[in-house]
C-alpha cells in the first residue's frame, strides 16, 4: 500500500495555504495569493534529454536528473520554462545525467541509480523507492507540488515512525518532528521565541526503521518547513520565490546520506592543525596590554592555547581593515610576539564598510561601484558598529575578488585567521545608545537592496540567505591567493549549504545558562547532521556570566566541540579558564589538556570528514541507527566512531545515567567493562566527564602534551580496545599547515584489530603517502591483564614490550608493516 496516506487534493491545498501564510507572515516579499494553490496536474508529455528528463504537465513541468548513483534531482515549475539561475550551493563540478524512463499506462518509472522515481500520470503525484524497492517518500493524492502566486512548495506524507534530523541551526530537540521552521538568516540571540537564527539549512535527514534518506530544498528565498506541526502525518516545505528545486539523497545508512550530500554541496577543507586547538576570545580585549595579560595567564597557569581573538574594538572607529593607533600602536609586533609563544591571532571582519571619504576601502568601493544599491539606485546604507555603512555586493565575482584582496592588510601583519560576523547581513536602520551600546530602533529594509548590474538586477530576497556564503568564498579565496602555502582559517556566523567549503562556524549569541548548555549541544549535533562538521558554541555562554560550576561543566563539554573557543560579551565578568578559582582552573587545565591528548584522533577525524562529510561529534543515532532508544538522544554523543562522551548538563549533578548501546564498552578512565544495551548510573564529580570506548575501538593519542599544538608530538600512542569483531582506524598525519597533502605529502596508517583463536591480532599496515612521521608510534593494547607479561613501565625510549599497570595494558614500540598477536603469557 502507498505511504501517501490517501489524502484528498483538498488536504494538499489546505497545507499549501497554511505554509504560504507562514511565509507571508514572515514578511516575505512578492507574495501575491491567487486564493487557491494549484498542483502540476496530469502528465501530458515526456521529453528525454541528454542530462535531464522533462515531464510536461497540465499546469507546468517537472525536470528530473541524477548525479552519481544516489542523488535524484527534481525541479518543478508552473512557468513556461525553467529558470536558468544557478545554484549557489551545489558544486560547479557536479554534472547531471538523464534518468532512464519507462512509460506505463498509469505511471512513469524513472530509474536513477539507487533511487527510483514514480510519477502518477493522473496528478503527477511522486513516489521515491530506495535500492531495495522500499517506498521512502510519498505524496498525498492530487500530487505534492504546489504553486500559489510567487510561493512554491511541496507536501510529503509523514509515516508515524519516521524521525527527522538536520535543518541546521535550530533550537529544540534532536528529532525535529512536530516543528515548524523558517529559513531566513537573522541576527537573533538564542531564545525559544527565535526560530530564525544566523544560518539557514533547508535540508533534512529522515530515518525510519534504521533506513535513512536525505532531502535538500535548494531554494535561497525565505522558506518554511512544517514537519507535522499543522497536520501530524504531512510534511511540507515552501519558499517565497524561485522554483521548487530539491534533491533526494539515498541511504540506506545516515553515513551514506551525508556522504552523498557532501558530494553535492562540498565538505569542510582540511584546516590548519592550530585551528583545532583551544581558542580564547571576548568582546573585547581592548588593547595590546590586555592581550599580553591574557597570553601571560595561559603561560602562568600552564593551560594550552592556540589562538587569541580580537573583536571589534581592535579597529580604528570600527573600520574594517584597520587597527586603532592608540590601543594597538604596533599590531605587527604584538602578533609576532604572540607567534613566538605559539599563539595565533584571529580578527573579526564585518561586511559593513564605514561611509567615510578618505578611508580607502570606502573610496575604492564607491569609485568602482562595488556596494549594493537600494531602490533609489544609490549605495544602500544601514547603521552598524561604525555608524553609516555600505555593503559589498558579493553576488558579483569582481567584488568578491576585490574584497579578498583587501585582506592583504591582515596577512602582511601576520594575522592567521579571519572571523566573519554580522554577515546575515545585520545592522540597524537607526539606533539609540545606552551605555555606549547601540540598540535597534527599527529594522533595516534589507529587501530594498538589489544585487548585480542593470538590467539583470537580482532582489535581495534571493541573495539574503547566501550573502554570507559569497562573503566566505571571497575571504577564503583571498587568503589562498595572498598566502598560497598556508591553509586559510575562516569562521562565519551566517551561512547556507555550501559554506562548509570555506569556513568553520559557531552558533552565535548564546547565554550563560544550563538550558543553553543542553540546547547548544543538541544544536551542534544537528549541525553535524546538516553537513557542517567544523562547528562550535561559545563556551561559557556569550551573554551573562556563568557560575564556576557552569563554566567547569561547559569547558568539559566544549573541549569536544570541533571548534573549541571560550567567548563572552561586552560588560560580562572575565571568562578565561582561570577566572573561577583554583578548582575550576585545574578542571579547565585538565579538560583542555585532554583535547590536546586526543588531537591525533581528532585530526584524523577531520581528514576523514573531508572525504565523507561525516560529523566529528555525532548523535548516537548516527552510529546506531537501528537503536530506537537513541532516536532523540542528545545529552550524550559520539566523538568519531569509538568514543562515547556523556557530559553533565544538570546543575548540581554529581552522577548521571549513561546509555550504552549494544556491544561491549570500556570505561575510559578505569577500563572497567560493561555490556550493552543497558543504562548505567556513573559517578560524575565536578572534575569528571563520563566517557566510554567502544570495544574494537582504536584511538591514537599524543603521549607528551606540548603547550601549543603546532610543536612536534613526542610520540603517538595507539590505544586498541579489543573487541569481538574486526575494526580499523586510519591515523592521518601531515605537516599540519600547508597544502602539501594535496600533492601526496601525507601519511595514512591503517591499524586493524581482530580477534584470533589464540588471542587478539593487531596489524599496523604500511603507511600510504609521501610524508614521513617525525614521531615514534607505540601500540597500547588495553585490557591485557591476563597476558602475564612482566616488563618496565611505559616510556618514550622503551623499545620492546612492557606493562602499564595503571591501564592493564601491554605496550609495544611498533613500525609499519608489523602484526602483533596478543595472547596469554606471550613473553
């Protein structure tokens, strides 16, 4: 039986009106209700083509193509022809090819590799089957596509047992079922009242009975997803303009879906290794003296740090591409001084350029007509931190190239990274000042902006959600050209699918509350499920000041964020790791040290993500899609495939319940073994985050912690946790900073562990790549308390086999190409 629920066309039309009303209420431009939504109607003709198949319908047309074996592309329109407007998200190198069409009396069967699309002839209702022939997407009777004025959208059936993940930067539970979400980049702080935050990701991953698929609605206009909020068994998505343009991505596992999504819109580039360390920021470290004090604090407290960030007060009157001459009289000297201590400098750069004749970026932008125009054909103005500002028209390639080149000001000073903020874009139409802080008095009429050049002007309604993506492309490309031997590091606040190719991201203005500690983790897990691997929250909360307990719990959680940075707002108490007394200082030191200890594992996960699009921190359901207990679990997560982290997210808690899925699990600290599936209660004093390792897991760690991560590692300890099945992990190494890895200068060393009738076999495969690791590798077999080996304690210089009694482990100094059989009494 079809999953289409047997709904009448009237139900579909009602859903269309609801969705369109939401778009209208949100202030979308150009909506002109005709009073009744229309569908595609009956199929009239099929027109095969070299790269797509076009199906002509009574009220419009559908174009179907495919990319790869599991990516199905559907575009529907009610116009006379399809739009030629290119996608901002899909990689330029993606090439579509036509699907195979089988015409039957009542339907069309279009074969697209691993997916099959069936179109009903009478109403163009669409059904998608997976590679097993199971129905994964269906539409109500009458068809799912609809058109109502400028609004386009679609309605799909929602099975009662299907779960929905992704949708990018949204508050709320992990499973988005029952939610209505608006995709419109907005400068909103975290609040249950604010659905629209800084990024828009019109994409979701659906999971039902362990089988997954993905759907990406590639429409940059303001869009709305209703995931069963209006009608429990119907999902709708619509946009205030453009075309009904979406991709269906095959599973069957969540990992398969995300890999196909990455092949479509891109994956995160391999970052410089320093960018994965701990970072410190506030709004703002106001002068050189304060920056040096922060540097000295890390040294005196023996806390690792890789970067100190400068917020808007480093600038001269908030002019981008400038330093205040009084507060930062020698920026090059300061940056070089920090670099000697292994600390990189990152600065904030907003898109708003101060209206100020005599200021070079403004003068150049005016002379070359590079700023966005308003309805009056003059450069559009809004007020941001410097007062009146113009905004670069990043839609134009020549403007992106100009903007990227302006970053020579920073690279010449030795600045290592760029932080793009206020790029939704955000600003004020006019403002009042309270305690020196501008407050909005009325919203900016952003929709008055027009992009491009006459006569082909593009309304801001189409560009708004990708403004930050285009800025990120300009910034990343500019840094690549200015420093071609150094991997760029860019952070963004706003975004749209595809921005992962250029930047890391953080989730904006959170608050120092226990609720935001919990909510923020859920948000990061769904960002990962949305194809955004390099993500983080402001540790400690941006707004307000955390209690010592809250900061301790936040830093313990935050050291597992892919992007790891403490950041706080203007006027809040100090929020450095040593700001809360000796106990929390020690906790922070240990937590940050743990991140650096795990860096060989984390760095290898980042390299894996460049190929697979898999997240670094993963919801439990990503690794265990068949386990019904984890479908909405977000207070514990997986770091990579093997390490389960269960942070404390409740005030005053010194114990917590941890769910262990099927299999054997080792306590990270004691090596005690537990067998899942089961819930266990574990001790969680303020100084401890419960952690467990999956049996069969292989985790490479750094032996001797260096204060700054770019220093050479003393050695890599490969920790192997024997399990009942064969498992492997690939340790990735390179120079950590250049693009030499793209020319083969990397080392990939596969470690394979598997049970053997005599014990447990571990193989170190010959490494692949032209990079020779400068550090020794040691095999560290966990849970060898029965092997009976007598030897020395583990040490860097030890060349043989030994015992680490604190971990019941055998240690071997290994070289590639070796296989070790660990068995009882193997002396």
